[in-house]
C-alpha cells in the first residue's frame, strides 16, 4: 500500500504561498521562490496547542538556517531552510493572516489567524 502524499501548501493556504513567492523574489531569492510552489503541507508542529510552526517537510530535513521575512520591524513569516538549502522544511507564522481554516487543515492551532 502506498502512502498518501500531503497536499500542496498552495492548495491549503494560497495567499501564504503568493506572499512567500513575492517576498522571496523581492529579497533576491528567486530560486527559493520557485521552490515554494512545490512545498507540501505536513501539518503543524504540535509541541503545544498554540505553536505556530507549520511543517512543509519531515522534521529530519530541517536545517538550523532561517530566512526572516519582515515588515520593517514586524516579523511576518520565518522560513526554516532544508538541509541542502534548496527549499524549506517549515515556517513560523508570526504576523501573517492565513484566513479561514480550510478543510485540508482541520488542526490549525488556536493562536494562528
């Protein structure tokens, strides 16, 4: 029996993917912006009820390097690079409104808007 593939992040949160694409291009990270469209939604961290870390790959693929996308002084989304720095293993949603929780994400944490 084969495993079911996680949905694409773009199918779960299209506004987030659009924001990430535009912000990464503006930061000169066009290769990483292209990787965003292929990110999968692996769910939320789950370490605590209000954790705002969204997983886009298995935890073992995460590196310690991050890219911060901020509005002046306000952090919006912090992206955790994967081990080979070609994509992202996850992201912390700081000040970004995801919108309504879709059917593809029934377990969204309480504090994430």
